[in-house]
């Protein structure tokens, strides 16, 4: 085998990242340079640009801008406040009550908005100051916010799971959505246990127990927001509409809800549309660039060679999954989730399916693994959002963040090696 294309792709990509080139352009330029090893420059430019365009030509991808817009509407529409109030009545009286509220509210907000960034932004700006006022350290609050925000990428609806469906060649989005519930909630539960232990050790203040009347009141107040999950996920699972149609319904529902709550006005709409358009543009550029790199790698037979190399190391599924997880953990530290899913799914999915693994199971493993990368430098986008909102530094946050990392790794281990945690719920609904 000629290793020149592989070396050109790897060295150029890492070099471009090292000098601070944006990820999308690093992917595109390294793909172009790799193509130029095999064919002439004009054909290389044409091929890469065509693959970027055709990579975006997918009906399923229409769901992403709609879910981004619905997430933006939720973030500005007062939904976060109501979810926090509901979570407070549930766990506010337990050790580390405010930290537990952060985790539960982030899980609910992430599940509804499908965005870790939206969740980290909302929880950090609302709960962060309140935790400090109650005596919690700022760095502990940031660590809890950062890690809990990623659970919304596993609990549906999730844009990343839609991207995985596209990259995998059509794994059912409904099955992926159902498969994400137990792993997402399990990860959230583990984070809550660690947060409670840390808070008890530091003797942070415990809140008052809420009455059943208060629980009921806050639940009723949050119910319209929570009902969105029933509408979107229920409609997809039952087959009333596709994920793309569900995303459009989510936009309409959240827009009406924002007006009902009187948190969104006609004056605010242009800025909301502008912000969601900017986010969509970034995501779509990453997807287009990643699809071109995936095609270039396939053209150069790189996935097949990596697959053969891994299977030569061992045919033991436990060892192979361990190696894949370690590779993805490293990848997640310097690459955003969307390009990582699009580039590495075609490489690793044939390997795990050859070992008998369900593609739905592998999708959840990959997404949870890369969620850990969102909390780590140098490209940990959620880490930077959380630290930026709290006006602190990464160095100060690392100490309370490490136990959270370990917790997420334990969750990843359990979900990797106990497939029924992922596959039980889809099997109940016939997927």
C-alpha cells in the first residue's frame, strides 16, 4: 500500500490545526492536498467542492437548522427558568441541591433544545450566580454545568444523532433517539452522585424541602415545555412524521410558547433568526467539509486499511472497542463533534459491525465518547462557553472537573460493554 495519501492527510490536518486554522478549513485544505497526490490540481479542486455541495444534499439534514432555531427560541423564551424551578422542587433539599438542579435542568433543557451550547449558556448565566450566592465555589458550579450540558446531545432530539444517521448510511433516527434515553439519564445520574458527594464533603448549603403543592405548581408551569418532547419524539417513534418534519413542528411550538410566556416579541425575532442562522452556517460548513474528507478517505481506501490494521491487532470485540474508544477520546480533544462523527463513522462502523455490534449501539457510544471531548481543551467548545460565562479560567476549573470526567468515562465503559442499556428501549418499540 502507498502510505503517501494517509501521511499527507494526517500531517497537513494536524499542522493546520496547530497553527490555529479553523477546523472546517483544516479539513477542506487537507482533503484537497490529499486528492492532489492522486490526481491533478484542477480535478482535485472540482472534486472536493462537488463533494462539499453534494454532502449537504440530504433531506435529513434539514432537521438541523430547524432544531437549532427551536433551541434558540427556547433559550430566549423563558423555558430554562421554568425547568430550573421544577428541578429545584425535586432535588433542592438534597446535598449539593443547586448542583443537582443544574444537572436535571441541563438534561431537560438539552433534551428539549438538543444543544449543549444552549444548555451551558442558559444554566451558567441563571444558576451560576445563584450557586455562588449560596456559598458554592464558582469552579465547582462551572464543572457541573459543563459536564451536565453534554447529556442533551445523547438524550433526544439530538442534531449529532441525525448526523450519525447520515454518516452511517441510514441507521433509523427514531431508533437512535430511543436508544439515547437510558445512556443520557445514566450519565446524568452518575454526575449527580459525584456532585452530591463533592458538595457534602465541602459542606455546601442545603435548601428547604418543597411541598407537594410547590412540586405540582412548578410541574404544571414547566409542562408545556416538557410536552414538546412528547410531541417531537412521540411523533417520530409512532411514525406520524419524520425527524425533519418534527423539527419544523418544534420551531412552531416553541415560537407559540415564547409568545404565550411573553418572553419573545416581534422585536426580538430578527436577532433570534440571525443567531440561529450564524450557528447553522458554521454547522453546515463543518458538515460539507467533513463529507468531502470522508469521500477522499474512501477514495484512497483509508478506512479499509485502518479496519484491516485494527483486526490484525485483535479480533476480540472487547479489545477493539477499547482501542476505538481511546482513539475517539483523543480525537474529541481537538475536533468538534460533527466532523468527528462524519469522518470516523465510515472508518469504525464497518469494523464493529463485522464484530456483530448493532450500529445503533455504536452510534450512542461514539456520541457519548465525543461529548467528553466537548469538555476538554484545546477545542472543548462547551468548556470555553462555561468558563467564559463564569469569568474564570480553565486551570481553576480542572480540579472539580476531573471527578466529573472520570464519572463520564465510567458511564462510557458501562454503555460500551452492556449493550442492553442502549438497545432495550428501541427493542420495546420494535426497532
